[in-house]
């Protein structure tokens, strides 16, 4: 089995725990190259919804926000 030395990671989620995982991976130096999350306008009323936008902007991580 081949082990990748510095894997490129894209994280997907829109709940509070997903943001915590992203923050943890970043603090440990993982190579996060993108994030996919639900658009705020569509999901702000959802229980547990959390946006990645501020964290991704601060860390310069491309963010794709989906609406469906």
C-alpha cells in the first residue's frame, strides 16, 4: 500500500462539528485545499448549521457553497 506524504484534503460539511474538524486539521498542519459547505442563505435556519466562510477566508482556503 502506498502512503501519500502530504495528501490534499477537501472537507465537506455544514454543521458545527464539521467546522471543529476543519479547525483541528488546520491546527495540526494538514494540507486543506478546499471546503464545500451549504450556502448560508439556504440553510441558516437549520439546526446546527455553521458556515465555513470566515474560517476559509482567514486561512485562504477556497470554499464552494452549495444551495441544494
